[in-house]
C-alpha cells in the first residue's frame, strides 16, 4: 500500500475485515452461527425430500446432530481446532447414520476454514482428510452394515467431487490466511511508523526546549549574578541587569509556549514563525547582555525552514556554551555558503572555566542530532592555540528550492 493516500483507502482494506480483528474474536459469533444453523436445518429438510427413499429420513438424532454441528461454531474463534474436529465428527456420524447429503458439510467447511485462518493449518487439513477418508469408508465398504437398508456403494466419481470440495475449501482458507497475515504486517508497519514519528517529534520538542531554556537561563544566571554584585554599589547597573532578566524570561516564555502549542495541536501550523538566522542580531544583543561580545562575519542566503531553524539553534547553543564554560568574553561567528552547503563556525579564545550554569550537558549532543537529521555534521573541540571551536556543515538548500 506504499504511496497510497491513507485517507483514500477504505478502513476495511487497511485493517482487514472486522470479524478477524482481535476485539471481534473475543466476542461470541451468535448471529452468523444462528444463520448457518438455520440454513443447515432448512437445507437438510429440502435435501431429505429430494432424496426420499434413497437415504434415511430425518429423525430426532439427525436433528440433534445438525444442531450440534451448527452450534459448535460458536467456539470457532476461541477454539478453532476443537471446532474443526467437532463439526467433522458430527458430519461423519450424520453420514454414517445414512441421513441425506446436504448442507451439514457447510459446518465442516466453516470450522476448517476458521482453523486455517487462525494458523492451525495441519489440524484443519487433518480434519478435512478425516472427513474424506470417512466418506470413502462409509460409501464403499461400511454401507453394507449401516442404514439405510439395501443401500448400494456410491460411484467413485463422487469421491472426486468430495476431494475437489475439500481442496477448494482448503485453498480458499489458505488464500484468506495469507491475506490476513499481510494485513497484520501492514498494521504493524503502520504502528511502528507512527511510533517512530512520535519519537522523532518528542526528540524535536526536547531539543527545542533544551536550546530555548539553556540559552535563556544562562543569560538570566549571568545577569542575576551581576545584579547581586552591583545591587549596593551601582543600583542603576543592577536595574539594567534586572531589566535584561525580565526581557529574556519573557522571550523564553514565548518560545516555550510556541513549542508546547505543537503538543496541544499536533499537525497544526504554528501560530508564529520558527526562528532562523534572520534573528542572529537578537542573539548578539542577548549575548551582549550576558557580557559576551559577538562578531558576525558573513551572511547566509534564505534557507529552507528546517535548515534555518537548525542553524539558528546551533549558533544559539554554541554562544550559550561560551557564556557558561569559557573564560573568554569574546566570540566570533562565521557564516559561509557555497557548493550547496552552509558552514557555521563559532570560535572563542578560552580558557575553559569548568563553570556550569545548571545545564544538562546535552547541548553538543543536541547540535549533532539536529545536524544529522538534515544530513549535516558537527565538529566541536579545542582550537589550536587555545579556545574552543564549533563547526557545523549543513545542506544549504535555498528556501525557494526546498521540498
């Protein structure tokens, strides 16, 4: 079913007939059993009239056997093997008692059909083989001692008809079983794909929340330290730090709310556009508020939304790491686009301070996951001559060519 719109495919085709599904198999098939039993009784009555004088008349035992053969089908979903042999036994006793040929064999067909579909192929084949062998014995040997009196041997051509009937039932059951297994595989593949999409969405949301909160809380942490240090000696500067904290926390709340909106209404278009490299000046201003001077060299062309967001978050996380873990108060961001790729390089002069603003340590892992999801790479590590470097290489598909 690959390539077919799921919305245009009938539900029964995607899921299989309802009477094969697990929740339906747990129910008792009353309606179908009553219909089959009624059909067997009515059909046997007409068969008795057609075969009057040739076969024994329907008596109490015949009707009890017909009733048992029909009612045992109630258990065909729960105990398919027992039902296959139960209907087989009732039909053999009915046949051996000399009663008219008729729709009693339909109950055997349904019982064996259900056993094959349920996966009990050999049991079903054994039951049908037993029926055929029993018919051969009764019709060509035991008929001399069984009712009706004076009965003669059946023509051998009749055995070919019975054998063809058995093979047709088995072939149809095998076809249905194969299709049912295909339905089950398709359902399992769809469920696995849905779980994979859900995992990817959870990972994306976790990355977004980490990047938003890590950056904002790092800036807030630095500004709170500045405010506490200058509260008595320089109240005006402390006020500026508190103003920065307020603005940064407000922005963080807005971005967190945007991410959480995707959880409340999955699949809906976001209410506000996702951030991209066009917001790089805001990152520079926020870093400046945290005491970090950032130089930006180069510019990126309009990018596909996913690439633009990933590039923005990588720069944001790299600058956050400089604020939290580097003794340098100066960083450089280089953007270079060419050959179908976007190269982002973020450098600082170090040294590493070992300080941690309460982060989870997942920043570099998150950057690598974002880059890998787009087919890009991330390299991060100490620079020759001191400091730290983050180098990201992303597919730089222009926005107009994005698919």
